[in-house]
C-alpha cells in the first residue's frame, strides 16, 4: 500500500506525482518516504516518458516533518530517518524518465533536496529557496551536501547552508538552482510545455542520455555502467547460445567453436 498523501496519476506518456499534505505544507514523514519508493518503481515500469513533480496547495515541500523525527534518538535518526530519506530521493533521482519539479511554493531544507532530484526545476515567482538546517542545529541529511553540491555547485550550497542565505526565485535562476521562473500559478502549465518538448525526442535516446549524464555527474555510476553493458550482453547471440547450452547440458559453442 502506498501512502494516500502521495498521489500518482499516469496520464499517457506523462506521470504526475503530487504531494498532498497541504495542511503541513507537504512536509514529509517516515511513511511518506517509504511510500515514495514503490511509486517510483511503478513509474519506472510504466509507459510514462516524463514525470511532473509538485505539491498540493501553496507549498512545494517544506522538507522533513520536524515532529516526525524530533523525539528520535541519534541512532534512530541516522539509521532510519536519514537513510530512508536517501533511499526515497535516490529512487526519484535515478528514474529513467526525465523529472520536472514545479516549485509552486517555498523549497527549503528537504524540499530543496527533493527538488534537486529533478532534471528540470520550474519556480513560480514568489518562491524562496534555502537550506536552514544548521539554524536548527542539524545538517541537511537527504543529500543536501552531496547531490545538491553536484547539481548546484559547492559555493551556492555553502551560502545557503553555512551563511543562511535564502534566495528569491530570480536569484535562484541566476545561480542555477532553478531553470525557469514563471508567474505565480503558471508552474504546471510551464511544466506541461516542457514535458511536451521531451515527448518530441527519441524515447530510448532520452532514457540513455539521462543515464549517461547521471553517471558523468557521479549519480549511480556503477548501476548505469552495468545496466548498459548488461543490455548489450542480453541482446547478443552469445547469451542465446549460453542459455541453450545450459538447458541442453553441453558446453557452449561461442563463435561457432566447440
């Protein structure tokens, strides 16, 4: 069972993933993190070619629900809260389909870490972006010092995480934190246009290109290399001969040789 606060709509070639916890500004708790993983698996195995990610109401995602982890001890925090968040966000970042994040509200802390999982970020004009965790005496635990650095650069992450800067949408655009700024209320329409551009491209070529870019960036390099090599091997005559030999209990004749 997936969490009802995570809504996935498969709309032909477009998957729409919406966080529906408006009363908590779409803050994520442990059950939501766990629920994100099977939804990503469903998207991965669907016919969708592009994903649009957004939040319900006036927020994109307020990050981790403080009430969900504040009473946990240090061991549980590191072993479960941080690790589970990484597992969920990794699943999203490593989808074979391009992901478009619509920042229809502030993206702070874990919300920015969630947005960093996307391949394209569209911010509405009123949005603020930052990493306030150190002000609470905690660190950004869902790859805010890792994936965020790879995707946005170390200096801009330093400015947010160490010096407490919070950026407007226009500032975020100039710094490369977002890719497009649109008027408030127009984020989803802009995302639909971006999704249509993806759909004009070759499906397999786009998938492979995303995998290669991820590998170059240090995202899932080992899995990318082995999956690409495995696909080549799985389509070879040698595999067919090897499986036939195994079934027939004989030595394989690779290259036509005994």
